[in-house]
């Protein structure tokens, strides 16, 4: 079987399914991250009926310890399990059936979201609520890591363009979550009612992802590449056996141990694959270290200079931080469907990735409040918005390029493992970003 004989992806059905599954991988984390208004309001020392949480009064930080540390601890509780379970998935994905890994992870995430929606209506003290919320975040991101790693590995078997819908779907996840939160704020409903509808919406999308995954094996296009992938190692094994017979006919004696070695050549080696994709792996790791190190730990604490008590003060962070980041990130991820510059072997790709480090001081020098050490050099809202556009677009575009190119730098039968390794380094970048976010915020 060759690519020339491959059936057509009718109605782009497989592409759409991978887009929906990509949406399902990051939607849970994004819904928790953009719901910080709801979570921090329930962590107050006294119940609050406000739909927004003011961080300062007359320049002083009025948040309690749980509220002030919520973003940092939430990010850490999300990214460390994500790293650990992505690493485990890189080594155990060949031992646990793909169907169990993907459908099982989606089911657990659905159950956790249903529980989160129910608990919106249950009164809890701040400390137990904080603890239970972090446990749910750990659980969601643990299974989300298995889901993400498995999905990138599965996409590695298909043509390179089928990694793009996953990245694009992940970008839409953040946009969808941010837009849902803005609608909740604009509705004027009580915070409790808005949060309940918010989390139920997430449950519906996860159900759609589960349904889409069970349709995927029925697609002729998907079946072709799965059968082709299974056939390649077998063909390579037959070729090795033929070589072995030729060598035995010309040799008087051959040790049994060499026979075993030759027959196991088609098996994949994680280390050998990493040697071929290390530039892409480290690049995607650095991209997300910079991104999560500043977003949302630093960026969510920036204050509007021009609001002056207007409604823009309420919507400034939901719109300029979360919605704008996710829209531009989605645009960057989606652009790789039509443009993939620089190429997978170009030196410009790691250079552009390294240049993103400049966003760390740029955001620190915006109007972050409260602050203790650094001056404010970019106080106007326009500077923050410009930085956010460039920051988020470069994150989506460069990360998508790396994730597309990684599995294509190895042999076809090694593509699934390469995809899992790339997902691990993506998660490593997220975890490192979560760790350094404490330092970045403390330096401001």
C-alpha cells in the first residue's frame, strides 16, 4: 500500500474528528483556568455576591492567601501531573490498548466535570473547597495527559496535516472557554448559576468528543493508514528474515543469539527516536515554558489604566488576557494548515522559538498589580494588547509546527512513539513553566 492508493478523507470527516478530539484534550484545563473568578470568589473569607473579584483597594492587595496563590498553585497542580502521566504514556502506550487510553480518559474527565457542576450548588468552607478543587485539577490533567499523548501518537500515523486539527482544536478550547466565561459575566446572572451552566457546557463538549472517537474507526481513510502502519513492521520483519536466510546459507554456523537480535530489529527505541527529533522536542518544551511561566500567573494580574471604574475594568482580563490569547493562539495553530515555514530542518525554527523569551520581561514591565520591585514601563492597555497578540500567535504557530514536524522526522512505524515523545516534551514545558511562574510573579 502506498500513499498514492490512499482513499480520500470524505467530507474531511477524519480531520473534523481530530479537531473535536483536540478540543476535548485542552477544554477541561481551559475551563478551570478561565473560571478563576468563580473559584477565587468562593475562597474569600466571607461569601461574596460579586461576579468579579477585585484584587486591590487603593493599591493594596486585599486577597487572602488562598486567593492570591490560587493561579500559581492551580497551574502547578495541573502541569506536574500532566508531565508525569505524559512520560508514563510514552513508555506504556504499546502495552495498554489505544481505545482504552482514549475513551477511558475522556470518560473520567466527563465524570469529574459532572462532579464540579454539582458542587457549584454545595456550600463548602474555603480550605476544603481549595483542596478539593486542586484534587480535581490533578485528576483531570493526569487523564488529560494520557489522552493528549495517545492522540498525538495516533495522529503521527496519518499524514502530517492531521496533527494540525489537534493543535487547532486545542486552540479553540481556550477560545471557547474564555467566550463562555464572558457570556456568563454579561448575563447578569448570579455567579453560582453562571458557573453551573459553564461547567455543564463543558460536559456536553466532552460527550461530543467521546461520540466522535467511537465513529473514527468506521472511516475508510483512517482504516487505511492504521492497516498500513500495522503492515510496515511486518514487512520489515519479513525482509530481515530473508536477509537472515541468505546469511545462514553462506555461513557454516550461526549463534542463536544473533537470530533473536535480527528478529527484534523492527521494535522501536525511544532513545534512538529522541536523537532524531530532539530539536523539535526541546523547542516545543521551551515554547510552553515561556508561555505558562507568564500566562496566567503574570498576565492575569495586569490592570487596565484607562478603565476608570467603567465596565471595561470588569472585562479587561477576560477579554484582553484570556479571550485574546486563545483567539490568537488558535489562529497561529490553524495557520499551519496552509503555511509551514520555516521547514523542519531550518535553523530559523529554533531561533524564532528562542526569541520568545523576550515576552517574559515585557509582561513584567506592564501594569501588573500588586508589584514590589520592577517599574511600570508599559502602562497603557494598548501595549499589553500588542504584546498579548504577538505572544499568543507565536505560541500557537511555532508549537504547531514543532508538533507536526516531530513525527515526520522518523520512520513510519516509529511515528506513534515520536508523537508520544513530543507530547511528553510539550508537557515538560508546561510543568517547567508552572514551576518558574512563582519566580516570575515574585520578581515583579
